[in-house]
């Protein structure tokens, strides 16, 4: 299943507000972005691609690192319109990441921040990115953490609770299980009821999809929050040091 139409419609309708909110998000500013940016290789003089680029913040950052050409694609036409307005130094196209309209071996580096999980089957994306990358190039991407989003709600009157839990009755020997790590899971609520759809899957399923495309997994990183989050958002910092929100893969095309 490709990106859900409701998700595309939501991003088109909320492009400017979402961009403003996400740029100030502590999860972006003090968590996911610093970790992703720390894993970018030397791209000076290179041609680079950002998939699911949104309003182009990451494309502009890649350009600032010395990339000769920074291209961003997104399925939301309004996000691309905004990206062109704000970052004229980069090139942007409305495009589905499952069907990349680029020639083989075009790019020296590919990057995708929290975008691939809008698609149910990632295999086509991996194969397309593999195709357009030159040999010995990296694909760096982040997604929702397989453990965090395997949990199910178990709310109480006073607390918001998420659990991945196994309870065995001592007498009957029966199991009570909350959450599901193994099965692919549709996450339909996004930023509010029925706004966007994301997909959670296990590390094993992600790994199988990656290897079917030809990529090698060079690194898997569970990011840690920065000290800036500790001082400004101590409760979020405490949570993220125990339970990651996202995970990051760095893949290599040999």
C-alpha cells in the first residue's frame, strides 16, 4: 500500500502550519535531527537526494554541507510549493518515493527523515533508492521505533499508559498479552483522529525488505536526546533515554 490519500490531503491542507510546528518540535530540534545529521558522510561536491523532504529543511542543510546539487522530493504538492519558496538554492519535485523519476546511479547520497513509514511495503522504496544511488553510497533514513509503536494503550483514570507486556497467570498458566511486536501494525491516528496513516514493523521485517533490495545495513542507531532537551524538556529527556521514539538506519550500496 502506497501513501494513504488522507495523509497526502492532510499535508497539502496543513503544509505551512505543520512546517512551523515541526521546526520548533523538541523531538526534531533536540533528538532526531542531531542524530541524523551526525551520520551524514562527507558530501562536498556531491549530488544528494532527500525523500519525503517536506518544506525542504533537510535539503537545505545538505546543501549547506557543500553538496553541489541538493534535490528534494515529496508527494505533497503544497509542501513542495513551500520548499521552492523558502529554499531556492535547492531543487524540488513532486514525486512518489516508490517511483523515482531519475536515471540509474544519479546520486551520491540519499536521505529520508521520518517519511518511509507512511508506506506499508518499503521494498519498492529501497529498490528505487538503490537503483538511483551510485555504488559505495549511503542511504540514511529514520522511522518510528519498532518497540515503541508495538505497544498498545492500557489507560487508567489518572494515567496515559502504553504497554508491551506479557502476563502469565500462576494458576491457569494462561497468557495475557498487551501489544504486538511481530505483526505489521497500522497507525491511523497521526496528528489527530484519522489524519495520517503510518506503519510499524519489526526490525526483522525491515531488515528483510532492506536486504531484498541489495543494500547492506551498516548501522542501526537508537538516538539519544541531547543535553539541550534535558535542560528545556526534562520529562521528555527522561522518557527518551529509556524508550526511543525513532530509530535510524544507515545503508550501504556496495
